[in-house]
């Protein structure tokens, strides 16, 4: 797997992006948004799982926007959702430069990254979005990161949210009600899963049996969410067929209208 590191400019300064490109033709691209508590082993595990499913992967630590020291349940300085979206904008622009269209792009986020993923799902029409323990759904994270329960009523990208019912920052009943509201008011499908006995950081392998069960099921759901919803990139043969189909369609339009453009020789 090839690894490329790139610096991206955001409203909060520069953040480092790490891109993982496997052998063969990737089916789509997935952006991984991690937080301070999800560095190193957990992020590497997320990248591995997604890459093994056949996706190109781009990973970034959004906690760098807070100075890199705050986790998703602590005060995150003066960072705002607008700053998180500035990072998402830079990432979407980056993958667009690699010829990925929005319907071929997925986003998965953890903690603070899960919050950024949800805000993006409410703002941008992309292929599919997944949040693990999104921060600040019921209670504010900080002044600049208010409770999303009060500000998001619908999404425009298919969104999967997964939470643990032992997460004191995300009471299960409130999370389920939030999911019901999104499903009722959104034109795309949303799904909210609350795992019994799982804690806020169930996405990290910590030996807790409830967390382990939730981790296993959560990754199955995540990969299936992307596989079912992200538009695949055409193979070289498919691209040739699309070009041929486009050329035939243009010729048909010319024949139907009689609007034939003469060559330079004919014009002279």
C-alpha cells in the first residue's frame, strides 16, 4: 500500500493528510476523520479495514484544529463547526483533484471526527457518511461546538450513527429520538444504532466485552453502508464504454436536429 502525506490549509491553519492507495482499482474513496483519542493504533485499524474492503483511504486528525490536545468530550478551545467544515472542504477538494466525484466519496468519523462527519452530512450531498460516537449531539462540547440536537433537523447524505448506551454524554433515549427526527425529515435514509453496555469509545479495542461486540458489528455496518451507497469508479473498459455511449448520443442529437458543423475544408 502506497502512503502519501500532504499538508492542507484550513481556517485554523495547516493539517496533515495521509493518503493510502492500495494495488488495483479502488471502488471509491473514504475519508477518515479521527480525533485526539483515536490516533495511531485505532486510526491504523480503521484505515486497514476500509482499504481491505477495496477503498482508497484519506485520513486526517481533526483534533489538530484544536491544537491537538483536546479529546472530543473536553473543552475544544475556540474551534467551531465552521472550522471542522473548512477541513472537510479541503479534503473534498483534494479527492476531487484525484478525479473522485461526490457520489464516490464516503466519510467516517470518530468522536470529534464523527461530529464533523454528521455536520458534513447535513450540509453536503455526498455518497455516504458514518459517525461513531459523534461528539456533542445532546450536550455542547464547547461554546463553538453547540449541541447538534438543536441545530440539525435533517441530512442530505445517507447517514449511519452508532453510539453506546453507556455513554453519559449521549443518553440513549435522546439519541434514538434524534435519529427518528432525522429519518422523518430527511429525503435520504438514516440509521441510528445504540449498543447495549457499550461506552463512548467502544470503537477502540479495550477488552470490554460489550465494546468488542459493538466494535465487530459496527465495522460490518460501516463497510456495508459504503458498499451499498458509494458509486463505484468505472473500470478502464467501463470508461471506454461510457465515452462511446456519449459519442453515440452526441451523434444522435446532431442527426435529430440536422445541426452539422462543417469542417474547415468544407467551410472554405
